[in-house]
């Protein structure tokens, strides 16, 4: 086996072993058709996928292997307001910084084996979403909502929990 292949395989095994040691998260979306504003059609599905992937990444980075986090998303109200566009397949979202801040209502249970470590029912929001400059990826999907969930995750589960 060449040295380059051996180094690549070693790095890959190290990465996979690190992923196997992270906590697990189960995200479910309860009655998404009743959400306040999560987009429509394909946009709504993309919103759910983006939030699910982000919560998965937060958990991978911040929870110990033995812990499990169950999150039920009960309502979503994305930042901004939609404007229908005739020539676009999706809607245009306009953010103004007024009463259009992002909000997500969720319920969670953090457990370690059979023991419940914490649980809650919370409305997570960021009224100052446009005044804060710490959006690291403005070009990615849902930057304000991802930042808001990262802040919530870090505050709820510790500083190591929200590196994303």
C-alpha cells in the first residue's frame, strides 16, 4: 500500500471514529402544514432539510456520545416576509428588521441512556437578527435561523455545543 493511500485511509478512519463518538439527535417536524411561515412547496421542504442538517451538525459537534437529543419543531416563522414573484419558481423573501424576526417553537428532551438530563418547550427567537454582525454564512440557506439555533444550542447545552 502506498504511503499516500495509507495516510488517506488513516485520516478517514479517524474522522469516522470521531463521528461515531458524537451524540445523536432526532429531529421531527410536527404538523408542518400548519407552520406560520416555513415557505411553501419545495421551499418548505428545503427549510426543514436545512434546519434538520444544522441541528444534526450541532449535535455532532457538541454532545457526548452517550447523549441523545430529541427535538420536535412545533412552528417555524422565518425571518422576513415573502413577496410572490411571477417568473420565479419560489418566492422572494425580504428582510426589513421590523416585526419580521425569526422564531421557532420547539420541544426537546436531552437524555443519557434512560435518564432525562433536561427537557423543555421553548420559543426561540432573535428580535435583533439584522443588528448582529455575526452571520458567518450569509450566502447559505437560512443564515439568521441557523445562527439563532446555534445560539440556543450553545446556551442550552454548553459552549462546546455550537461551533457551527
